């Protein structure tokens, strides 16, 4: 479940919700800080990010 949620956040960002952490957080039922952390980790580490 956690992996799917991270993937969803990265996908939403890639599909055009870039810079709108609030909207992504609402869709993924998480905090804006978590969204920023996940996207930052994904950008830094690619598919191997946690």
C-alpha cells in the first residue's frame, strides 16, 4: 500500500500537478510535507527511493 501511494504521488506530479503539493496531498490522503519528501527522494534516487 505504501509503495502504491508513493507511486501515485510521483505520477500525479509528473502528470502536471507539479508544484501543487496541496492537491497531491489531498488526493493521496497525506501531508504536503510527505508529498514534498517523496517527490524529492524520487527525483534524487529514481525508482529506488523510499
